[in-house]
C-alpha cells in the first residue's frame, strides 16, 4: 500500500474544500504512453498525452467530489519528459489546460506550472497534478 493518497480534501469553510489531486501520468487504456519530447515524441503527440493526463485528473476529481461540485480548478502542475535543451513545456501542457476549459468552462481556468524533467515515473511523457475548489454539501 502506498503512503500517499490519489486525492486529498482539505476543508476551507462551510461546504467547500480544496481538493488536491496527485500526479496523473499519461496512461490510456491501461497502456503507459512513454517517450521523451521532442526527440522520441512530437510536441503534438505530447500535447495529446497531456490531455490524457487531464482526463485522468478529471476522473480523480469526479471520484472524490463529483465534477458537478467543481467551483474552480485553481492550479495545474505539469511535468514533461524532455530532451536536453527542450523548452516548449508550456506548449505541451496546453493540451491539459485546454481540456479543463473545454470540460468545465470558466471553472476550468487555472494557474499553471509547466516543468521539464529528465525522468518521470515509468518513463511516461507527461504527468499532471491539480488543485481545485469543490463544494462538499
């Protein structure tokens, strides 16, 4: 059993909480989407993988609090498995950011951190974590 949780609700007042979502990696249909950007995976493919991570974040939010209870996605933190000298991590993470707005509208607008990494778990291309404000009534 892991020492961490996939999500953590932290009450911030009556009927509201911060929901922290642990890093969701680029996994679709049980398959790890691996490869370093941009030498092994194109920027466009990495964007699609960031979108998969965002879908996984939304699934965690839905499981923990229900998507209908999201007041605001406050922050996304994204990591891109990057070749030396690659600096377009923000472009890659647009795949995740755009999905949040597509699904949640204005409630999906957020601050963001987009970082390059020389290693990620299981050599996945992208990992995304999130913080949201949710209703807990």
